[in-house]
C-alpha cells in the first residue's frame, strides 16, 4: 500500500517542488486522504481531533517542504512528520485522556450527589480562579474548555491566531494548576 502511495505521490511532489500548483493541490489531497486514515486508526474515539491533526500536518509539510530530500520516499517523509505531530498531541494532552470515561457515560448510581448550592459554590470558585489569570488566558480557557469551542473558532472570535490560543490555554492551565497547588498546601 505504501509503494502504491509512493508511486502516486512522488511524481506529483516533484512537480509541486518545481512550482506546479495543480500538482501541489493534487498531492495535498492525496496526503490528506492518507493522513485521515493514518490518524483515524491511531486515534479511535477522538474523531474530532483527526481533522485538526491532518491540517496541522499539512501546514507543517507546507512550511517544511524545502527540507524534503529527493533521495527519500515522499511517503516516508510524510509519515515522519505525521508521527511527530501525533506524538506532540499526545505529549500536550497525555495519553491518559483516553483512560477516562465521560461523566455522562457513568451509571446514574455512580454520579455524586450534588445540590444546587454545591454547583453554585463550584461556579463561584472557578470564577475566582479564572479571575486570577491574565485576560487573554482566561478568555482562551473559557472559550475552548468551558464553552467547548474549537481552537479555530476561539481564534476567530478573539481575533488571535490558533497558535496564540493554544499557548494561552496551555499557560493558563499551567497557572491554574500552580494556584490550586498553593491552595491545597
């Protein structure tokens, strides 16, 4: 299957490297198709992240296209970049994310008993913690983690880049963890 992919990709990629825009577009379509399959097998149950990872990988390919060595198979280069992007995602999120069931999937008898007052207290505590963050970090966390927006949607809403949103969320969550450690000590 990789030999077949290589046979299709290589001539297109070499034409694309020489400036043929149509070959480049066709090559990216083939690569995207392959990446969806590659990530889909490795990220079962995380379908919403597959397309983000495909786009991140295609962007990396575009930005790093000058590093391609014509002596190497295009498919090997593609898979190396894809593998790095997948590892980066796992590092950012931790593989443990897949170990936890959704709260909604738990049987009713395992749901903790909470009163409306407990929920109000929790919202108040979260609000106080979030207010301790710089505005950009707070807004990025609220948009992506509490409102459930994608990074792209949060970026569009705020007028920031997707990278900036990711950085703000990462820094904000790190700061919240530090604040919580200080409270629990």
